[in-house]
């Protein structure tokens, strides 16, 4: 007589066994420490270089420190938050802060628009035009801010500027010896153009690299469906580039919020009666032009606190998308 044999179903792994499996799959503690050890030499150098100036800036911001104290003729005194109270109660500070935010927002939007447009254009043109455009963009990116600001100032010069001469030559006689930097908004517009000229190559190159990483099958499918270039960018390319766009936006906000050289050089220190001041130039004027170093340091600390927010967002974006980049 034959007996049939039945096999009992295997019992599912217990939660404790699953946890043991997860624990066994985790990398050893030594391997997890390796990246930190590799970063240690850079941290030993960078932390003092960053922490000490911030400490000195914070210390100076709570002191009554002017030219007399710097020369040693008058002892330094502790004023606590007196410098901050004086700055925050000054109407000019809030006016300059609003101008800085508006100017930075304009520069960020314009930089993203120009950089994204040229990044898409790079994917459409041939090898030679792409090489020419990339070389020109890299030249703009490599140009020092002082050099670029001086060249653009000469282009818009009242008497010798190429822009005025060109406009007059085509019949626009109203631009004969026209001063572009006399008006507040035209001055901001020209300086913003210089900032965008210096900044768009970073956006262009970054987004171009991201677009080239998108699978060609996706873009070909969109083209077969009859999608236009703008529709493809808006519905396919932009969503897939969202992590990179986030980093580019936050980086641009940080850069454009603390613009100094272009404003200082092109408007000769902030424009007529300070109409083109931004926070960095305002802090410079308080600290060095007026010899109120404590007030200038307080403005610097306020700027630092304002920029902490996009910086934290930037670091979080890097951590989230580090593998994708």
C-alpha cells in the first residue's frame, strides 16, 4: 500500500528574521565611516575658514566699533542688539531690502529663461553652432565681474558708448548723450543684464547635461505624437529636470541676492542718492564709507540669516538628488 506524502507550505519569515536580514544587508560600520574619513581633511581646512569669519562678523555686530575704536583712540564697548535695532528701525534698510529682493528675483527669472532656452537650443543645432555657442557662453562665464561690468559701462557710456551711437545712427536722436544710469529703473535693468550675462552659462550647461540624460525614446515618442518643442519641454523635459531645476534656482537665488561688484562699479557706489543700492553695497557703505563697522557687520549677519533658508534648501536638494545628478 502506497502512502501519499504531502509537503507543508513553508512558513513566512518572522518579523525578527526579516529584521535580521535587513541588518545583515546593511553595510558594515567601517564602510559607513569611510566617506566621513575622506571628508575629514577638507573639513579641517574649511571649517575654520568659514567659522572664524562668521564668528568675527557676529562679534563685531554687537560692538560699538567705528574709526575711533579701530585706531585705538576710543575703547570698544558692547552694545548687544543695539546695532540691529538701529538698522531695523531705519527706513532706508527696508527700502534697500525690498530692492534687493526684487532685483534678485528679476535676475533669477531672466537667468533661468535665457539658460533654459539656450540649453534646449543646444540640443537642436548642429555640432559647429553648438561649439560656437558653448564657447561664447564659457567666455562670458569666465570673465571676471569687474571686467564685465567695466565693459558694459563703456558700452552704455553717455558720450562714447556704442549703444548711444548706434541708436542715434538709426535716427533715434533722443539718445544723443543719453545717461542710462541716471534713471533708477534703466540702471537696474542694465546691471541686471550684466548679472544674467555672467550667470546664464551655469544654467545652460547644467540643464543641457540634464536634457542629454533624458532617454531619447521619450523625446522621440513625443515627437511622433506631434508635440511641439515648447510642449515637449513643458510636459516632459521640465518635470524630468525638476530636481536639477530646484538646485539651479536655489543656487541662483544665493548668487543674485548678494550681488556687489556689478552694482558698485556700474552705478558708482549705488546710484544717485543711493537709488540703486542693494544690501551688499549698503553694508559696504555703512562699514567703510561711514566707518560704522558694527552697523555694517549687523547688516552682514542679517544677510547671512536670510540666505540660510535657501542654503538649507539647497543642501537638502543635493542630498535628495545626489544619485540622480
